[in-house]
C-alpha cells in the first residue's frame, strides 16, 4: 500500500499488534467493571440487608439506616444519585469512594484516547500523517496507557483498602470483592502490558529513524568532497 506521494506504508510490528490487542481487552474489561454493580457483594448465607454495589448502583433488601429518624426501608437496586437514596447519599458515597469513581473515569478517558490513537496506527489513516509521526503516535499510546494503568491502580488500591471500613456499610465481614473489582484489576494488568509494548515499539522506531537520518547525512556531500569544474 502506498500513499499519494508514493510512500510505502509503515509495517505493523508485533509490538504494535500486541499492544493494541491488550489495550482493547483492557478497555473492554474496564467498561464492564465501570458499569456493573458487583464490586462488593454480601455472602448469600449471611442474609445481610446489603446485597451488592458498584460504582454507580447500590442494592439492598429491606435495609433500615440506623441514623435515619424515620422508619424507611431501602429495597431493590437504585442509582446512587437517585431520589431513593437522597437521605443516605452522604453515607453511601464517602470521599474515598468518590475518589475511586474519579480515578475510574480518568482511566476510561485515557483508555478511549489510547484506543483512538492505536486505531490510527493500525488502519494507517491518514497514511502520510501516520508515516510522518509514527513514533510520536506510538509514544502517545504508551503515555495514555501508562496514565490509565496508574489511574486504575489508584482506584483498586483505594477501594480494596477502604471497602471494609466499619463506618461505611454495616457488617463489613459479610462482604467480599466480586468480579467487577476483578475486572478492574485485570484491566490494569492489560493496560500495563500495552504500555510496555508501545514503549518498546517507540524505542525501536526511534532507533530506525535515527539510523535513517544518519544514512541521509552520510549521503550529503561535504565541502572537501565537492568537485569543481
């Protein structure tokens, strides 16, 4: 495949292919984790009024909040900012959980940016732009995936360290981390692999570019080698 100026398209390297696949897998798992309500789940045999929760949804079974002065039962699954949870919103959403939401949202944004950039490299469109700025685009993919890895690390570390606090959900020993949290951890691992792939591919392309520049410089005539007629 050649461009409008007769330039040959850059070949797809193994690092680029593996990094793109890892980046896509990471994004898929991240979206699943971001949207699903199974970060923390109660053991079935405990008959806890708390059932499960995600970043944006909580599920209860006839739960009474002890600090609420009226006899109100919270039942079913609802959006965390819904009218149903308005009276216990501050208790359900402490500062550390809002930080987890923010880190996961940043990770999703970086994931989308990385996937868009990787798609440009894989499809080689526009060809002349990709051909000219290939190593910069590879480096940008690496930066986006590194930022995503760091954001997800902060999210899973904060949530894993704070979810059993006794001033949050009642009976924390009845709960366990579920598959939505596991998806976030696996997504972080895939993002780290993708970061490494794009880093090594960027180094390789810079080496090729430097070698090509040296060849061009060697082909340029020097003052001492010019012939005067």
